[in-house]
C-alpha cells in the first residue's frame, strides 16, 4: 500500500493505494490505514483499483477505518474499478455504508463538498451552549 498526501493539513484527503489485493491480517494495508488514522487524518481515500480480491478480514479493516474516521468527523471513500470487488463490499453489508468512486480525483472532490459541515456543526453547538 502506498500513502499519497498532497498536503500536511489533516483536513485534506489522504490517498492510500492498495498495490495488490486487500487480504489483511496484520499486513501492510492494515498497518498503513492504522498509521494514517494515528497521524490524525480523517478524510481517507482508499484506492482499490488494482485489487482483484478483498477478504472478509479486509472488509473488517475498511469498516473499522471508516468508523474511526467518522468519529472524528471524516470518512473513508473507496475507489473501485472491478465490479466483483464492489460486490464483496455489498455482500458484506458495507455497500450502503461506504461511498464508491471510479477515480481518485472524484473521491477527493467529494470531500470538498463536505468541508465546512463540521465547522458549521461546531458553530451551532457553541450557539446552543451560549
């Protein structure tokens, strides 16, 4: 897996590229996602265009990464080229919980659509507390 960061700003999308299948136990893909989350990144694009297979454990790792990112006001968006890989997520009941894109650029742009939502929510919370 390769981590491609265009910026050091934690609110900018972080692209993590799986250079092979997502068959995870304690291997490189799981470590890479964990490192990105530990670094405080909360907007993650997981590029699975090269993957031909995703294991059940791989599904769990992606679901856990999405849960952690969402707890921080972010998300994980998937870039999937092969219909059979997307079907694995759908069969694992993750198809409706995750967003799928055809290319990295579209996935990154989708985050720009939600920039400001967290800030707005924080402003409303401060208003309610006053």
